[in-house]
């Protein structure tokens, strides 16, 4: 029997040196990412990445920042975000090898680049958004706003009360003192006296996080005291205006207000919060995004550790002016964003709000802005406009989750904020790619097939 197979031999040598250019299709995402970054460099928009390097040529050679940016953006575009997985892909994946020109930075180099260039990487969101605007994908008409609770790199069972944190801090310090005394007896007191013994390096990192957790709890207590101070001031102002002493006992002095004994902070990532999403409670962060209706391009994004969305509406509107350059004509948001103070600013600056107002049972206090918003949403035009909220913002979060955004890898609000920014940046990058628009040719349709 004679088979008709193509020749197959893993030991076959190339007759001519191979080029990775031949292995990457012209219409592929990897080529598109490369072209976008090259276009940004040509426009002089990547200068911040070069600022940290010596311009006199001295020192060890560093990997080119343009190459590192390409690898980072393509990695987040395809759901590879771990520095170790990116390092592996640079060895095994043709697309990554094409972007890196067969250079292979290790995972530590990738991790250090991401941290050292945090602000510059966050700035890429605005740069990609500008390309989307040039391509006609952003009109700044009607947008939808929502938040997505994403788990962080911390477990719920790492939450501790103030008493538990203080007890663990005492145990770590006592253990450090014991080991320190043993090493002094064996080797002499040759340590500086301020650092933990070499055998307790990990314990030192944990001690730092525990102290940060204590600081978080302290800040929560100060917030409660400030809230009590405002209540007392309002009570005194009411008494002054009415000329009568308010009923009820005199409120407790602010300095006597204490944090409830069951208040907790996370000992692994103190800046993360226990928040609730549709699937239950997660220890993580609240990613905010505002997306254009129709194109689903994100026009504003920010990460917070707020446990709800109540105070995020006006903050995101301001963020939109910063990142997109202007406010939208209309903003859609769910009841989690409703507040009378927000409703009072409806139409300010030419931006109309459509927010599902929050209703409370047995509420007797008149809410004129809420009633006006409810009437507006009850109209045919209001219902038609608000119906676009779910079909705009929910798919945005769903697409990021499908790419792999189920948990953040880094810790701390600033570092996780970078992660969220990169997820949002690459979401827009993918929108631009799927629109078949080249960065150097805005509004011109590329003719290759999908």
C-alpha cells in the first residue's frame, strides 16, 4: 500500500534562513498591533517610555521599549497577562516571536517593565482611543456606564479584624526578635538592627501588608469620625435656624466614635475590598467603564476599590472629559449610580442623564429630581434610549471576560489599575482591528478578508 502524504521530517534543515515575517499573515491581529505601536512611535506618542533610559548610551543594553509595548498589548489582546506566560510565549509562539524579533526577555524583565512604566502604559488607553476617534468609531453621543467587580489576588478568608491583625503583627515581631537573638549569639550582632533576619524575608513582606491593613482600618475609623462631625454640625445648624434644641440625646463626640469590632481588612491585599456581584461576594476591585452605544468602544475607564457605584457617576463623567477630550451628549446608568445630588446636575454642560432612580420603601422625604428622572424614563423616547444600556456595556464586560479577565494578577490599587487600563485599552484595539481600519489610514477600509 502506498500513501500519498506530504513529506514530514522534524530533523529537516531549512535550505534558506527562515523569516518570521513569512509566518504571520498580513491581516492578522499580531501585525495590526505592531503597526499601531509603530504608528504611535512615528507620531512621537511613546516618548514617556524612553524617559527612564540613559540617553548617553552607557550601561547594559535594555530591551527596546517599542518591542516591549507590542508584546504587552498583544498579550492582553489574546488573554496572556502573566509575565511567566508571556515569557513562555516569546519562546514558543510565532506571533510573539514576530513582535520581539526573536528576542526573549525573561519573566522578571517583563514584570519590571510593566511596573516601571505603569503611567506610560496607562496612557496608551488615551492614545488608542484617539485612533478610534480618527477612524470614526467614537461620536461621543450616547454612552453607557457600569462597573464590573473583578476578583483580586487575595482570598476572602484573608480578611482580619483589627484585633486579629495586631495579634499577628505581635507574633511576627516576637518571632523576628527570637531569630535575631539566636543569630546574634551564633554570628555576632552584625545586622543593621532595622531589618528582619534573612530567614524571615517572607515574614517581613507579610508584616508590611499587615501594617497596611491596620492603616486601612484606621482610615475607615477616621471616615466614621468625620461623618459624625458633619452630623453634629448639621444638628447645630438646624438648632440655630429653628431656635430650638433638637430632640433626642446629644450625639457622641467624633473622637469617641470607634470602628466596629467586626470591621475587617484584607491581610494579603489591604487595598482590595469585599464586594458583591451577580455571582456572590468577591475580594477584589470595582472596574468602571463608559462605552459608546453602537461601537462599544470604551471612552472612559478607571479602577476603584469602592464597594458600590454610588459615588462614581460624576467621577466617571470627569474622567471621560480627561480621556476622551469631551463629555458625551447622553449617559445611561443603572440605579446603583442614582443620587439626588447627581440628578440635580442633569443637563449640566450639555450632558443629559438617564439613570434608573433608586426607590426606598415607606420613604416620606420628597425627591424632586428622582421624580423628574422617573417621568423622563417613562416616556417613549426615554425607554428607547435606556434600552441600549444593557446591550452596550454588558457585552463590553463579557468580551473582556471571554478573553480571560476573571481575576487580577497584581496587588494594590495602582498596579491593579494598570491591569484594568490594559484590558480596556486592548478592548478598543480589538474594536479598531475588527473594523478593518489601519492606524495610518483613518476612515479607510482595508480590503483584506476577515
